[in-house]
């Protein structure tokens, strides 16, 4: 009886330890991010070390480590950020000798962030050509994976402004037929990359509608590229036809002030413009050159100032 009770006790302890390990595995990313939100790098490093001792440098660990790099970059600690990003990149690429990048979501998130922070750090130190070379090399290796648009976004941030805008693919579209960017030379253009699931995109609509009304006498043209994501309402899988119908319903409901805005439907546009963040806002001057490239939402005053410059030019 005593022996049986001892076995049951050991079994219970084993189950408890397994549960604790699984909980640690599930929570490491959020735990590290919570520590970083409280500006506690030491606490986050302890959490990472404890997790690594139990699970090794798995994909969840690497994503958590990449958040260390991003947090350090956000406060301008570039040496620390580069150190975390370098470690993340090295360990992630070691894993790629045994598996594909997009086998799950954590590893691509980690590797994409590592390249992003490394490039940002180089640019901050005045090494912009080296940052551009790094990103171009990464695009050669990973351009066809899920991190391709993110790499392109960071390359565009360093190199797109002042250069001719890449053409848009417009084989499929909603609303009026999109004009080619070449045909719009002489007019300022605002490209508004949006997604049917994007809350920030919906919040940007009144700003863009107001600015279009203000600058239409100066010839401002607004084009709103979007793409298929493979799902529709509530994240349910959808065929292209079903998703197209869903995008149109979102457009009618939330984009009613922009219904005459041409909407090219193309993943290629998002890849070329690196629109991994939605919204992404791109302003072209009258010469067809990019004068603003901005991943993320913008306030009215900031976007208005960018359009004013494009109009004047």
C-alpha cells in the first residue's frame, strides 16, 4: 500500500512538472513581452534562461528572444538590440538546416524581426549601404517565404523614397478600373494599402477621404490596393470568389466614402511594396517618385503635410 502510494505520488509530481513545463512553453513569449513592457530586461533574460534550460532554443524561445531585440531597438539601445538580433538570426538559421521556415509561425516571426533590427541598427550607425546589402541578400534567400514582404518593407524604408514608384498589378480589381501609375505622372498620388481584417485601415478612411476632398483640385488621385488572404469573416477559410465577395461587403460597409477609389487585388503589389503592415501609405509626387513610404497608420496633420509636399513638387 505504501509502495503504491509512493508511485502515485511520483506520478502526480511528474504530471505537475510536465504541466509546468507546458505552461512555460505556452507563456514564454507573453511573459517576456510583459517584462519588457515594464522595462525589465533582467527579468526577461531570467525567463528566457529558465525556458531554454527546459526546452532548448526552440521556435518559441527564438520569437521571445526577437522581442528582446525589438524592445532594445525601440529605446535606442542599438548595441544590445544588435546582439539579441544576431543571436536570434544565428539560432534561427541553424534550425533551417532541419526544417522549412514556414512550418509554423514562431520561427519566421523571429527571423524576420532579427533582420529588421539588424538593418535598423546599421542604418542608425550610418551604415545604410550595408543595411541595404543585408536586406537584399536576405530577400534572395527568403523572398518567397512569409517574411519576404517584411524584408521588402525594411528595404523600401531605406531605399524607396526619391525613386520611381514600382508599377501596380491591376488584373483583378474592385470599383473603377485602376489607372497605371505611369499614366498618372503629373498628378500627386496616394496609395492606401489595406486589408479586410484591418481595424487601423478602417480608422484611416475618414482621414484619407477628407484629404482627397481637400486636394482633389490639385489633382490628387487615391488608389487602395488590397489582396486575398485565404479567409473571410471570423478567420474562416474562403475560396477566392468567397473572399472577394467578403472584401466587397467590407468595402461597402466601412469604405463608403471611398467607393470610387480603384482597388487593385494583388498579392504581388503587397510584396513589391513590402506592405506587411496595414495600412501602408505611399505618396508619389508629380514626377511619379515616392516622396513618402510609411508602414502603419498616420494622423491627419502628418499625412496632410506629406501630400502638400508632393503637390508642391
